[in-house]
């Protein structure tokens, strides 16, 4: 397939986390045998040529994963907008034999790249006519392949679930918002101005009292509604109110809404102490998040594959993310849809086309903002099971508030199944969960105890407290505990109530879901710790770090952190290894120390092998590396379970909690028989999980066949397919399986299917 390996170049516009994409593109390009060139300073560098277009090497992209911005620079170019400028750019590429171009940027940059490709043959003809290139050179460079990767903190490009840079920007914003909320020693209102998509997701992540976005102008009389809501919140004991204002926010009559306007309104009408914060370019800076590093790396790999497989008939494409899969979409099809959206009168249709998750985020926020519940006689209990993790409290908060919105009485069960058996159950109200979104751990308390030995007491308390439905938030113990309650239905009729399990564990090992609440926070903790560990050797030559991660028998954290932190190897239970593999890894590091890169990073999942322990691997590397490198060992331990939840875990937990209660509400209506609740069908006890791009409910009993109960992991795990990427980026000579490469899809067809 790659018999005709072609030289290619890449450039980018300035944005945090683009370096991961640059690094992956360079290394995979070199892996395939291609020559790779950096184009410094964007399109202007393409026009100027000379030292602006330089060969890239393996070492030139080392130690850049943790760097913000772009190491190859970026600049706006007036010259490239002219035909003369593009002709100069074409000449520079032809002289270097470059016929593949990878562009990282927004829709403007990608549109310019496609225009360049469209007129390529005409540019070559003019260059030949003017004597700037020979006919033979023109023949060798007869066509130009273009692949784009979208970098934008606004997440405003059609066809992808997430653009490179968005998650990192959310990290910066949430850090600032969290810092602001801690200053609320007195009653205070804070208004923050943000870009559109970021404004909505931030509102969800911090539990804002109001959000203004241009896609959804507020109804007439919003000023009265806002002031009334703030006054009600204060009456309930709230000390702080947060209002998020997006850039470009407008009213129904098209008038702008600004943070200063909100400040004046609240101050004049309510007399509340009000402050405004405009975040500005701080959102674009800082260290990239683990998600963005992994996204950039995966996009870079797929971009190279797309270039090498392209033909003269292949349209310019953009590499996108759909769920957890990399896909390719026609570049100009995406751009045209974006432009149509901008010109649409109906904002809702615009946001629906622009970003699939926008509508879901907006609907979730609206539901959680509503506080006039209908009447209901339903009692819903909520509990945490297993080890604590960041994001659990966000799920509890949204479940409690959604239950109250539905009119239910919400009951908090403390200390898991132990608390359910011993009657540690009490009502929990709207204000009880205020501020929980940003708190790590489990405010309800959690234990690993399973219910099998306490079924009698549990059944009695379900009857005593008149519990009609159960929300179980936790890890593998929550899944197994839910199964035990379902199996007990034959003996205990009280167990015949609807139940839903929400996966929440750093191990990400719950069957039925690609992701678990808490895993993203743990992954970022490991990644940032590895950054610090590697930085500690900045003044020391030739050092290898052995780092042990959590996860039980599941290698998710070790694998994904290895990709995000640039590890040389990651040992996990699912990918068996032996002493020969360890020997290969040691030899690899010995060769690495001969280059300009003098540091190594090895990750080991805690239960990857009973005999090849962390101490064993440390001793082996230390012995074999004598005279070449020395070793240091780090066991991260429980720090991976703690910390402030990341934006992803806050939003994921919020959406999961809300959706679980809405599902239970519908299921309760189905199970209402003769004045009582009776649920004994398999689909009345489910795991709520994320599968690719959707939140889905799967019966607990149906998931048993996909479960390795001995090792507490699912039989099928999607992330195992991306392990080879980590090895290739670490310069191992392995075969990359391209049997499941991304095919070209079409935006309009995808959107039509989504609409159905």
C-alpha cells in the first residue's frame, strides 16, 4: 500500500495541544519511510520558503507533548491570499518534492489549503511557463494531497465531536472559575465572559445559575426572570451565584448582552455585590490536557494514513473524532456546512449541525435550571459504591436535582450497601447538593461491601423507607452489586424496583461503557505527574523512570497515560509480556540514550503481572542499564483517586446523573401495576454507559457474557486498538494494523442519519 512513499510537510496555527498532533505526524511519517518537513510560521512560511521549511527528525519532536502553543510557529499571511503568493508557495514545495500537506487549524486555514489544492495544476503550469520550475519537476509534483486536523478552542467545526484544544481550554476556564468561587466569603454574584461552546459546557461543569449564549437568546423579560431566580437562590441560603456570558450573546431582538450589563442589572435591582471576569487569552495557554494530547496523537496518525492512501481523485479530507473512533470527512463539505450554519436564521438548527453534543448539553442545562417540580409520590434512593473518584458528586448532584425537578423525593444512602442495610438513609434536597459539582471524592460516603450477605436487611429497609427506584454510582462493585440485587428478586419482592448503575471508577473497567466517571481526572493526574517526573531529570543525563499506576487488572490508565506522557512502554495485564519483551524494552532504552533524548518513561499497571512486579522491573532496568542510565521508581497510589474533577468528569457525571433519573421516571411509569411498583424484567435494571457517541442503557444480566469476573474487566475494550500508536511513537519497529483504517464519510449523510 505504501510502495510509493511521498514526502510531506505540516504546519499549524497557534493553539495549545497542537504539538501532540505535530509530534505524531512527524514520527508516523518517518515510521512509514516518508521525509517530513516543518513549515514554520504557517502559510507565510510556505510562501517565504528557505529556512522556514526544514526537515523534521525524530528527536526534533521530543519533549514537546507538555508544551502549549505550537513549536513550529504560526502567522497570518496576506501573501498567501494572493495568487502570486500561492505560486511562490507551490514553487517552494515543488523544489523540495513535497506533494502532501497536513494542515492544523480552523476552517479558514483548511479552506485556504483546499483552494491551494484546487488550483495546483494551474499554478504549476504558470510556474513552468515562467521558467520557475521545469516540466519534469511539474510532472513529478502533478498533484497535491491535503489532510486537515481541526484546532479550535470553540469546538465549532462541523463533523467532529471535539476539536484539538477545546478540552485544554476548559481546564483553564474551570481552574479560574473554581478560584473565583473560593473567594465568596460573602454573598456575591460572579459573571464570566467566554466563547460560545465553552460558555455552555462551563455552565454545566460549575453549576452556573444562568448562561447566555448567542445560539439560544433568552425569552423576553429575561431580566425579571434572572433577578427572581437569583433572589430565590439567596433565600435558600446560597452565598454565591455564577452567571456565564458567551461572546456574542444577544437578546431575542438582537441586542448584545454583556457581563457589564449583567453586573449593572443585578447590582441595581437586587443590591448584590457583583464582580465580572473576562478570561481572554488565558484560555488558549497552559499545559495541554491528557485528552487533547491523546486526541492530537490519534489525529496525527490518521492524517498520515490518509495522505499515504490518497490518490489524485481523493478529495481533501479532515480527520475528525466520532465517539471514540477516528473518521475522515470531505474537507469542503464540512466547511460549507459551517458557513451555512453561520448564515442560518434559526439558531437551534445551526447549533445542531455544528456540534452534536451542543444540543444535549443545552437540554441538560435547561432541565437542571428548572425548579418548579410537579407532584409525585415517588421515592428515589441514590448511593455510591466502591472506591471514591472525582465526578461522583457531580453525578449525585444532577441526579438529586433532576429527581426533584421530576417531583420525586430523593433519598441519600450513606456508606453504600452497608448504609442501605443499616438504615443510613435520609432525604436530600436541592440545596444539600449545592457546590458538589467541583468536589472530588464521595460526599455520600462509599464502601466496597457487596449486598449478597445483607439482602434481608436491605429488603426490609427498601420497604421501610418506601424506596421505588435506585441509582447506584460506582465501579465494578456497583455493577456486581446491582447484579446481586437483580438475582435476589426471586426471593425478595422488595428488590423488584427499577435500578440503574452509573459507572464511576478510575479503573474504567465497568462493562457496558467505554468511559467511566473519574477516569479522566485520574488520567490527567498521572499525565501531569509524569511531566513533573520527567522534568525533574532536566539537569540529569540518562535517567529512566518506572511509574506504577492504578487500575486493578485494567490497563486503561497505563495505556492512555503512556500515550499522553510519551512513555517508552506501558505494561498491562491485557497485553501479555515476558522476559524477552522486557529485554527488548531495555535494549530500546540503551539505544535511545545514544541520541539527544536522554530520558525514559516506563508505566506499569499495578496488576499487569504477578511475578514481574514494579520492584522486579525497577531492579532489572537498574542492573541492565548500569553505565548507560540509572533508574528511579514511583508508585502513584491513591493520589490518582483524588483531586478536583476535570471538566470532562464534571460534565459526564452531570449528564449521566440527569439521564439516569429521566430513564427511571419513564421506567417507573411502565412498572406501575395496581397501585404499586413492580419491576422484574431484565431491562428494568441497567447500566448507563457511553457507547461510541451515545449514552445507552444495557441490562445488567445481558452484560454478564462480556465480563471477566475473575479479573474484573470487560472482555472487549476499545482502547486496546490504539496501543500500537504508543509503541510506534516511542520508535519501536512494530507492524501497524491498518485493517480498520477510517474510511471517508459524508457530513450530510451523517447528519441526516442523526436527525432520524
